[in-house]
C-alpha cells in the first residue's frame, strides 16, 4: 500500500503545518506486472475551492508497474479528480 499525505505549511512556518489531504493506493491484483489499484482519498475543507471536508474512492485499472511511482501517483490523482465524494 502507498500512503500519500499532503501538508500545507503556510509561509514555511512548521508550527502552522496542517494536513489538507491524503490518498491511500492499494494494489488490488496481487502485484501483477499490469495491476489494478483501489484508491481512497480524504480532503480537508477548502474555502478557496468552496468544498467541504470530504472523502471518496476510485480505481486505477491496468497500470504497468514497470513505470516510475510518479506515473501511478499521476493516474491516481487524475482518477481522484473524477471521483464521487461524500461530505464528512
């Protein structure tokens, strides 16, 4: 499983650091060379985007594991932007 945590550090001031999103990427196909992944995402409220705190899930299907990790993260982020969300 891959866990991504996104923290906002306003002005680089560590005491103001807070987590604004996280993503869990879990291989759903037994580590096959071409794998499917289940994605769970959680977002804090975002007043700039006018979104409440929310969570959602989506999938990445047919990912070639011989690519860089960033290829998987990019596909997971793309899927997350299209996911259906539930407000918390």
